[in-house]
């Protein structure tokens, strides 16, 4: 009986169209539940504090269709004046992934500040690889970002 059923299952599965998973990767890394930029971490605090701080919803500013949270009103106002300086490079995507030619998520607690810019990483090993050769990694990521960012959703 099994020998008879197996060939039939093969024909049924061939007749069913494959399901297509659709993944939208956005220009800026956001919390998947709230949509807040870099999971709610305060982008200005990477420059002003020994460790980055979580932002608060009552200090929110929407930039590039993304809500950003800040730990203080002052940080929100600083961000408003020059968001391009404070938003992590590559929209917060993992910098070593971008340097290697692909877009990945990041962990806002895995970061480095290099040449007055914040770079986020998916893992500690990615951060360490960047720190070992930051100029080369940053240049490779910049070159790759031009093409990678063309395929990202704005919202």
C-alpha cells in the first residue's frame, strides 16, 4: 500500500504552487512591534554617555517616517538639528554584514563609534572584525551600501 501512495504524494506536491515568503527589509532598523528606530535606543546617547540609553516614548521625534525615542528632551532637540549625524551608519544594519555585501539586523548594544559615526553590529565578533581594520571595513561597507540600500523599503 505504501508503494502505491508515495508516487501519488509526489504528484500532489508537484501540483501545489510553492508558497512565497516575502521579507521586507527597511532602510532603518526598527523594533518589529513598535516600529521605533534602533529598537528604542537613544541615538544621541551613543555620543554623550558612557553607554547608550534607552529612549522614552514621551521624547519622540519622527524622522524619515520612523519614530525615534530619546532619553531626554535635550537629546531629542539635538537630534532634530542634525539627524544624519546621530542615526547609526547604514540605517543601523550590521556594519560588518554590509561590508561583506549583505544586510543584517543589529544589536544596539553591539556598537562602536568611529570617525564621529556610530556603527552597530549583529554580534561581538562582527564588532571585533570591524575594530581590527576599521578604515577598510567602513570603506567596503560604504561601497556596498550604495547598491544594498536601493532594495530597501523606506517604511
